[in-house]
């Protein structure tokens, strides 16, 4: 059985109908695929901070624009309990204290 994924709405209630339609189409397609990708990435790269995950993705040749999209989907995945934070440590990329992530 596949778990239904509920996303944070892309369009606001008072946005034009065309924006509502586009948001619905996006919700069902790329957002789910992108979230699936980042969940798998965290599965094979556990206990990394967001900064470290982003740098690993960039090192693999993924565009900065796509990396920022995956970063957003990471937080969607956490909201769906597909991944979870398991503590904090100094990020090797930013030098700041940050949460580390694993699959749930």
C-alpha cells in the first residue's frame, strides 16, 4: 500500500484559477518524485546536514536550482515522517550547528 503524500499548498486561496490548476498539477508530479529522490539520497547518505547534502548533490553535477528544490522537498519529507532529525552537530560546509537527517 502506498502512503498518500500531503504537501504544503503551492498556491494561495486567493491566487488566480490558472495558478490553482498549475499548483495541483505540480503537486501530483514533480514534487512527489523530487521528494522520493531526496528520501533515497538521505537513505544512502545518512547523518548529513542540509548543507552537506546540498554540497554532495552539487558535487554530483546537479544544478543549484535543482538542489534548492531538493532542499525544500527534504523538509516536506520530514513533515511526512519519511525522514527525521537525529541530533545536531557542526556542519562541515557552513561551520554552523545544524540538524542531521536519517530515513525514518
